[in-house]
C-alpha cells in the first residue's frame, strides 16, 4: 500500500517537472526549425524547407561584423578577466592578506548590483573621462562583470588545493614561478578553464551593460539582434540565433564536462 | 629587494591590484559619480538638490511605472514559486543521475543570450506562433489570442529566465532534508498531505525565501524581456531609465531612476525579510 503510493507521487511531480523543463528549453528548440522556413513570415510550424535565411545573413553585413566583433570582445574579455580573477583568488586564498574579507566582498560586489545600473554608472563616468563609446570602455565594462565569476570559481577550486605540494616543490629547489606553472596551475586548471569559459559566455551574451557602452562601430551581436528585433521580425533572426545556439552549446558542454553546471550555478546563485 | 619580493603581503598586494583597479575604476567610482549626478545640478558640479527625485515622485506617470515594475516582479515570483516548487520536490527525490539531467537542462538555456530566448517566445506566442496556430487549426479559437506585447508576455518571459534560480534555491534546501523523517511520519500514520505541510514545506522555507528575493530582485531590474516581449505599452523602470539616458539624454533623471530602482528593490527585499523574521520569532515565542 505504502509502496504503491510512493511510486505514484513522483509521477505527478514528474509530469510537472517535464513541462517546466519543456517550457525552459522550448524557446530555443523552436528557433532551429523556424530558421529553415521557405516563406518570409515568422510562423510555427514553419512552411517548406530552404536555406534562404542562412544565405540572407550575408546580405546584412552588420550581423557578420558584429558576430566577429562579439567573438573578439568575448575572447579578450575572457583572457584578461581570467588572469585578473585567478591572481586575485590566489592572493586571497594563499596569502590571506589583512582585510581579505573586505577585499573579497569588494571583488564580488558587481554581482550585487543589477547590470543595468552598472551600465548607466559606467556610461556617466566614462563620458566624464573620455572613454564613452570606445572599445576600451566596452572591454573594461565586460571585464568588470566577468571578474567576480572567475574569482568565485577559482577560489572554490583552490579550497581543495594542498599547499604542502608547493612547499615540497620549493624545498626541491623550484622558484615560485616554476612552482606555480608546474604544481599549482595544473591542479586548479579545471576551475580556471571554467572561469574562462564562463567569462566568455558572460561577455558574449551580454546586453544590459553593452547597451550603454556600444557605438555604431562597436556593436555586439546580441545588441545587433536586439536592435533588429525592435524594427522587424523575420526568419533572419532565427537563422542567426540558430548559429549562436549551436556555438553556445559547444561551450556549455565544455563547462559541463570540465566543471559541472550545477556546481557553477550553485556558487553563482548566492551571489546575486 | 629580494626580501621585499618574498614578503607575503607584498606579493598578495601585487596579485590583488589589477582586480581592485577594475572594481574601483569601473564600478565603485562610477557609482559614486552617478550619485553625485543625481543629487547635484549641472552634471554633479553645481548646488545640491533633490529635484530629480522630487520630479519622479511628483508625476503619477513615474509612480505608475514603479508600481507596474513591482507588480510584474511579484507575478513573476508567484509563477516561479508555483511551477518551481514541484520541480524542486521532484529533484529532491530523484536519482542523482536524473537530478543531474534536470539541472543541466534547466541551467543550460540560461547560458544563451536572453535576446535569443525571448525571440523563441515570440515565435511561440506570436499571432502566427505555435500556440495560436495550434489552437486555430483545432478550431478552439477563431482569432489569434494576444499573448505578446502585454503584461502577460513579460511575465511569461521573465518566469522562463528566472525560474532556474527558484528551482535551485528550493532544491538545495530540500536535498538537506533527512529522508528518515518521511519514513517516521509514515509509520506514525501521517498522510502524504500532512507530510507535505509538516515536513517538506517548513524545511524548504529558507530555500523559498532565498529564491523569492533572488527572483524578485532580478525581475525588478530586467530590461531585455520587458523591451522585447512587452512592447511599448508595458513600460517598466529599467526601460524608462534607458530612454532617459539614451533618447532624452536627461542624465540626472536617468541616474535618479537608477537609484530609485536600486532603493526600491533593496527596500522591498528588506521589508520582506523583516516580515518573515518577525513572523518566525512570533511562532518561536508562542510555542
């Protein structure tokens, strides 16, 4: 009797779970078939089959350019944010300097304020110091929103690190740099790599900060799609989005393999 | 020199400097500068004034927008709670493999730009979209339902992007529940219904609380979803702030709206915390 009840309960919850998961992934799943429509109307189910909306991407240079620009920006952001964040996490975890509590909450502080407000503040300040609308301004704002994630991920990664390994290396005559490259870094590499991929995605997906930082010559892909969507809704958005979805999936699988999405999000959700 | 390089404090400082420069230069200083602009005339140079804030509260137009932002955020919290709780319960009793799969499926869309997810919703909810086409071909409706470019569209879009926070917050608190509690309750004759209200619900309160504050604050400040799924008719504070900054170029008002948004979010979350806590204290003292 009890057993029967037990097996029945998950099934009701299971059905709800199935529909919620479907609700969360369906907006992305539905875009891909839509992009192959042969008509000019955005409709689902799509009619006919053609690749014309993929060919039409090439008629819109702003999408090709912003795609390349977004990739460049995201890669530079990821590299710089990873270096800065990893160094800071190492300093906090290894040396535990005076006031490290204050310093770490300072380093994580951008996560406590909405991105929109960070964008507005940066626009006002950058206008004052002449950085508004420049590539450097956009890059700095993207680094700012990525660094806290890297610090968090690498700091968590260091929590299982055994410092006696470093001591052993230095006793055997390795200098600090060599110790870092040969001993410390290989052991925290998964955390650093995850931080790097997460920083890449943070920059590549961002709209709310970019909104205030871009200029006509420095428009990111999400911003180009956002602007285009406000004027017209055609299957062109579907074909561009499909490409971005497939590209993002590659990175998502890397993250899942290297670090595990649950751990990644577990550490983020507390920060907001 | 050598001893300086080997001193721990020096190395630590050296490693921390780049990060702190970014945080101070791109975040802390700009926030203070924005505060000055909202509080002083002539772009933070002139006399102190509260004119920008007074302007926001004098005009019912702005108060209405604030109220709409709060209301839509509350709706979103309700949808996320009602839909997210069963998912968290299911995850808590599922096998680790199933748990991992659901976590992956529910988090990964979150790593793709919200612009693209909202576009997917436009395809689903639009006049020629999946729902309207299906319902019309089944002759359930003769004219397409208006599911987009209104408050409903915004709440659907926000719930889709924020439910992940609610699910993860509640499931984390449910993972910690000792399963022998259910066994004991069952032996003592408690029904499923009773078990839910005396075990699952009370023990998930911290998770519900964390999820609620998180979803609420994120909903209050979202810009993309209201702009793309609400259209021009559903104006919320972040959209208003963007317009003032980029279209009207009224930067002191834009800065004031930013602080109104920040202040109202923090204020409401604090109020909620206080209400929940005093209620909890009362329960403790009365029993």
